[in-house]
C-alpha cells in the first residue's frame, strides 16, 4: 500500500524506521516503542458503477484543475516541546505525486511558522482562481483539537481555511475547497473492538440565490476529534499511505467521498500497532470526514 519511492529523508543512527509515533503533545516517543502492523490487503477493489447527473456535479471544465499547497512541518522550535516528525517527507512526496497526477499545480512548503502558513494561504486566496476548478491544501504537522502546529506554535485550522470562505475568495465561490490534515486531534488511543465478522435542491432554481460562505469545503482529517494520529518514520503516516494509494488507484474514476470512504476502510482495517507495553498494544485509527460540499466531485472533466 505504501509508496516506497521518493523518500528524501535520511534516517539517523538512532532512528528506527519501524517505530510508530504520534503527531501530538506531549511527545511519547522516548518511552513508546511501537511497530506498525499492516494486514494483508486480500480484498481487491471492485469497480462500482454509478450514474452521474451533471446538475449535481461540480463543473471541472476549466483551464486548470487548481492549485494544491502542501505544508510539510517536520522540525519544530524547542520552545514548542514538539519532536521531529520523521517520515513526513515521505508523506509530502507521495501526495505531491498524487495531486500532480490528478492535474493540480502542486507546491510544497517545508517547516513553516504560524505566520508563514497564514501568509501562504492568505496569498493563495487572493489569487485569481477563475480558470481553476477547485483548490486543495494539505497540512502535515503536529496538532491538537482544532489546532495545527507551525514550527513556532499553534494556530486554529479554521483561521487557515477561513481565507477561502465564499465572501473572501470570490473566484472560488461555489467551487470545492479541499483540506487534508495529518495531525493529532487529542491524546486518546483507539483500542478497537473485535468484530463478530468481517433533494430539496432544484437544479432549475434561480442562480442568483445566496450561497453560504462556509459551503463547498471538505475537511479530511487523519483521525477523529480527541485522538492520536499515527505516523511511521520509515513509511509515513497511516492516513497518507492510505490516501495516496487510493488516489493513485481511483483518483480519476470515483467521487471524492467514495475515495475517502475507501481511505477510512484501509486505515481502519489495514493498520494496527503492536507494543510490549499493553497500554499501547493493538491500537487502531479511523480518519474523519467533514463535508460541506454541495455537489459530487470527480477529478476529471
């Protein structure tokens, strides 16, 4: 499942590529030694047939697919108390290739302060997107609930996404704004549980109606509120491994929520931690989707 090519990070003598760590504070890496257990993906994907109704699909017939900004925070100021995020370069590289394959203009920014993150996204929101179909942003960092770390501290995720609201970024009005966030959202572990077994909308309505400023956003979080998010220094985070492989396989054929539901499935079923310490043994993770999309999104014209 993981993309083993393109990792530009050299592991230090003390780094163990098989140890999983979490993207949150406090840093437990000094006393948690975890191994990633990736279960065999025996079930191959089944091509689904689905009728498409153009009136309920985002228009992708633009000159460009759009811009994708990847913010990859690996190293943090000592004052934050946050550890180095080994493995994040592999995540950034895998997603760079995925989104470029989908037709996005991709730019990667490494080790950004809070001010730099705000400035990057504010500047992007002020650009002219009239010839673009959508916008995407990837945040790879440490985090807490509703917050993302810059190299020098935390900033609310809502503030970063807010630059693209309908009343602030007019050239992306009624176009999808996608945010993919690999970061912890708390300090809880998911123990998992053993399973027994495996509109009202009128397309002919007046086009001059008001549009909610918070409409047409999608947030794909690596984990649910309150929980840790796992990352492997050798192969990257569980969420990004699943996201990149699913985008590579189905990015131009399935609708975005279908894609992300399959990502949920892969993370939930294919990954599990192992540790000699029972407190950290056989932990699970489930990503979380928050969609304000008003139409179906296919990355093809």
